[in-house]
C-alpha cells in the first residue's frame, strides 16, 4: 500500500512539473492577450504547481 502511495505521489509530482513547465513556456510566448489581467491569471495558475514541486504546502 505504501508503494502504491509513493507511485501515485510521484505521478502527481511529474504531472505538476509538466503542467508548470507548459504554463511558464506559454506565459513568455504569448502573441495575444498580453494584458496585466492575463499575467495575474497565469501567476495564479503557476504558483500552486511551483509550491507542489518544491513540496511546500
């Protein structure tokens, strides 16, 4: 059971890292929607992923 929990945890961490990378990559390569509101939305979406990757609750 502990092994399965560790596997699920690592899958979640990999998913969080990939999602964060995808969001950061698209943050800097935007062609449209470059307003401050969109920057806030991106930051709001990126911060939880960064906290999970750094294992800060």
